[in-house]
C-alpha cells in the first residue's frame, strides 16, 4: 500500500501536500464529519489549482500593468453607462465571441477598462492576450517575411480574448491593414477582441490607408460588438491637476479658472 505522501504526489495534489497537516488539525479541533473533511480537503486543492491557473494566465496575458474594473471610478466618467460595464463584466460577450470597442481621447481609461475586463476573463478561466496594435503588426510582418503568417495567425486565434490596444496612433500601410484584416477574419465569431482607439470610426479609413478595407474591417468588428464611446476628461490630467493645486512639483499650466489648459503627457 502506498503512503499518503506518495499518493498525493502521484495524484499531483501539490497544494494538499502543503496544507494537509493544518487541515487535519482543523478537522479534529472542529470534530468534522468524514464528508465535511473530504470536502475541505478537496476544496483546498481546488483553490490552490485555480489560483495557480489564474497566475499563469495573468502572466501569459502580457498585460503592461494590471488594474481591475472595481478600481475604475465610474463617477469620474459619466459618459460611460454603468449598466454596460456591469453587463460586460458578466463576460457574456466572451461566451458569445463578441467584440468590445473602446473609443475616446487619451487618458479616459480605455486601456484600464480593457485590462479590467480581460482580468475578469482570466479569473473565469479564459486565456487572454494583450497586444498593442504596433506589436501585433510587427509580429505579423515578421512572420510574413519568414513565410509563417498562417501559423502566427493561428496562434493569435487561441486566446479567448485578444486586446488590441491603441489603434489609430500610427497609420497603417495597405499591406499591414491586409494582415490585420486576415486576423479579424480568423477570429470572427470564434473569439472576442477588445479594441481601443483614440479615433472615431469615421477616421478609420485614414488609419487603414484604404476606405474599402476599412469598411470591411469595421463590418466584421461591429457585427457583434459593444461600442463604448468615452467622451470625458483625461484621468491623468485630473491627477496632475490635483498635484498642481496641492502645490505639487509638477509644472502644469493653469488657466484663470484653475483648469489645466493642455495635457502634458505621461
Ligand atoms: P487611455 O488608454 O484611455 O489613454 P488609461 O486607461 O491608460 O487611458 O488611463 C490612464 C491612467 O488613468 C491609468 O493609470 C488608469 O488606471 C487611470 N484611470 C483612467 N480613468 C480612470 C477612472 N475613471 N478611474 C480610475 N482610474 C482611471
Ligand atoms: Mg491606452
């Protein structure tokens, strides 16, 4: 007969191995029944595993930073419908392979919301990947030069949620837009994308360098999607303003009314 430690090892119950002594002690103190004890033991292993899975998927997601939806101050951004955020947080869009498009000027929290939703997806067990448009395009172009675009595209279909951040900061060549379109086609109705952009849809023709391609891209993206058009003040600006008014060290321009005239960047 195998010893307990051996069994736990064979069954890869690594979290149980660590916590078994304290679980046993706890059970005898509280005089737990067999069934209750078994439940607690399996729960401990399960919790350990799911925590580890979350940690792994968070690392694989390559987020530039992590912030949650709960950390997002909706009060600061009245143009965002709270119900839409609540609905998206329920992750129905992931199950239905729908897209989320976050539009708005710099600093209004587009990336924060994208990451916050993706963190929820990670917690729910989904694979997620964060890419800026720039990184995505350079990856695809490199793959094309090495004659392995198909393989690269296939890899980009695996994540259940793909964030493409900062669409519109750089204009794209027709070839680059074509690669982006191929990615959309692959993922279409299979898996979700969260896209952020500082440009409104009417300017997308310019971004993609081709009106026909832009229309085809928008058609795919918008077919099943939630669009959040954020029309507020920059949160970064507000923080700078606060720092300025509190006599902070940051050189900010302040108008006679005490409003900062322009954003000073990061
Ligand atoms: P964008 O991507 O729209 O340029 P970010 O998401 O990068 O803006 O937001 C800029 C910074 O301000 C981030 O640190 C973000 O966490 C913070 N931020 C923006 N909006 C809010 C908000 N409503 N509540 C809390 N933090 C916010
Ligand atoms: Mg951003």
